[in-house]
C-alpha cells in the first residue's frame, strides 16, 4: 500500500484488477482530489467508505468511438461502465466550439473529438456552414451536421487540387485547436483521391495524431472491396509512417475478416503503426443515405433491402424501390444493418475473429437516441437531448450498442461464449484504448489503469450480473454497474445514475491541455 493523507473515498473489499501490472487482489482503493492515492489492505482515513465486497473494481471503460455526445448518450454509457467517451471516427468542426459547448453544458463523462474530415469536405465542396453547437442544441449530437447534410451534391466525390488544399487546411486548423487526430469517414465519401488521403497521412505523421478511419469499402468482392480498403490504409501508414486506427473491423470487414486479420497481423509484425477496434454485435447502424447502402451496392456488401431496418418507422425495408424512397426523403435517417447471422456458427466465428484480434480495443460506435417518428415521442426525444429528463422516456430508440456495448462484452464474450477472460476483457475496454491514444493525447496515460497516481476514473461492477438492458426495438440502460467514478466523483452509486453529477473533463490531442 502507498499511503497518503486522508482520502475523499475508499472503496473497500473489492477485487481490484489493474490490466497493466496484472495486479488482481482483494484490496482497498483510496481516492483523493481526482486521483488514486492508495491501493492495499489497510484503508487510510476517509470521509466516505464504500463497501464493494464481491464486486470487481476496474479502470473505467474508454470508448474510442461514440457518436452519442450529449447528456442522454453519456448517461446511458455511464450505466455501461464508461468513464471516457470520445467522438473519433466522425469528429467535429469547429472542434474548439464543440469542446466549449460540452464543457458549458456539463458532461458526466470525459469527452473529446477528432477533426472531422467529412465536415471539412462538406464545407469546401458544398458550402455547408460550420456547426454552431454553442447556439444550436441539435448540433450537440456529434453527427447531426453529418446527418442533416447527407444530400449535399459533391462532398462524396473527388475534389480538385485547390479544394484538397482547402480541406487539408481546415483539418490542420482543427488539430491545432486540440482535436485528437482526424476522423476519416472514407466509406461515406468514397470518391476521394489518393492525393487527398496522402495529405491526411502527412498531417498524421507531422502531428503524430492518428487517422481514425471508416475504410473506403466493405464490399465482399475481389477488387476494390473490404480487403483492398484495408490494404490501402496499411500502404499509406507505411509510406508516411502515419498512425492509423481502423474503426470497427467487424462491420467494415464483414465476410473478409479472415483476410483482413491476416493482412493486419503481417503489417503490425513489420512495424506499421495501425491499430483497430470492434463491437460485439451482428448488426450495425448508420444513416440510411450512406453511399454503401445504395440499392445497387447492397449485393456486393452481402445485404439486401430486407437487411435494413429504418428506425423512424421500425419497418424492415421491403424493396429497392422503398429504400430509394426513404433515402430521397430522409437521407440522414438512422437505420439498423444486419451484417452477421449469429444463429450460423460460421458467421458467429467470423465476428469472434474480429472481437478477439490481438490488442483490438472494444468500442461501441454508439449513436444518439432518437424517437420512433411520432410527434409525442419526438418531443420527448428533444427534451431528453436537452438533458431535462431522466430516466429517459419510453419511445426513444437507438442501436443497443449505445447503451449496452460493454455490458455485452462481459455478459456474452466472457460469461456465455467464454472467448475472453475477465481480465482480458477489462484490458480491451481500458488499457488498450488508453495506449492507442497515449502519444496523441498524453492525458490518456493516466487512464485505463488502476495504480497510484492514475486518474480516479473507476468502474465497479458485478461480473455475474452485468448485462445489457435493451434490444433493437427497446432502449434500456445496462445493469450490473454498481458504482462509477469520474475524476474521483460519483456518477453511479448503488446502480443508480446521479443525473446532477457532471464531472466529465475534456480530453485534448497534443502535448498541452487547453
């Protein structure tokens, strides 16, 4: 035990697991001034002692990939064990305004943003004005600008040299303003040129800030498909010595997961700076106007219109004609995509191959809650987004990963399927994402571990009962997270969210905190 002066809180009697040192013992954890100050068996004096006997005390989970950057999104993730939730795949622009708006409103969890490459493309190619999250609450949804501007005529296509320069200038400005890397939604704007990708890689190498990439294609074809899209990223990472993070290997690799895994292993073995993540679901979610959901492309992606559920109405899309109609009327509408049939042993094994890839992080790809379309529920959604309502009202919907990704890791992958041990699952939810960001965002070096001197971002959960609470039709919080501390302050106590608790702090890219 390393003792100090009196603590603010002592967690006593729990199974304390630190994924970095391998410490795994029944011990007491002392917290003071937002940091861990003691770990051992002789609890120091404390104004509050919390008995956590029979529970696991772990670092708080770190989500690299959450689009649910508002109060209801954070609150759902708090009950899923998350203490830091970051919008890195899509990003934001202007980044400084998003940080300021989140800090002004308050957040229960730590938060951060990458530079939004697609937002820069929309600005340059379609004259989309910069979002104003300070004055427009709807823009606090993280991807709302992206959703609202799906029908822009040019942003998906190739830019000329002068436009590429302007796009890269906007991205550079966001990095200099504190963005954590660059969010590159390549699969949504697949017409970009090699020179534009090279320019992004040069920025990544210059600033040592990763590109967080949704790869260009998810198609199950021999040329120009999912495998070639990953090879494209490996090539640019190798040529420019640029750090690149492949988002959700499971959903963008699909039936080519085996080939992608082999290619990634070989690249990492020769020193290429490429990392990855996955989420534990057989279905994904996105805007229905996405390029890869064009009815003409679905077959190449091993999908049909019937693979898509449009959340605004709850309907399974019946035909290509109906899909075209929805895409024309509501291109930013959220839908569910069925990618893997988990009743099929081979399909399940493909998903497990991504979820057990060595040193892959768990990341949710959470989406913001929305309504099922009727006026009553739309109003309820607006009130919930404004942070005025908890518990959330009935009638709100989202992909279940938005509320239960990490609980699913422990209930399905650890308890039921037994493809991960408890300690390995904790490592993938904490230390691995922290290490992926260690160079880009030095503040993450104090997170993802349970050690004296680390940030007191702590999740206390019951490994026997932790479980997701929702499904694809109903949104409910996870169960089994007993206590959650962010910067040493309680956000969840005795399984109950404390909605007034907003201790979340910004996480910035670069050496200096803003």
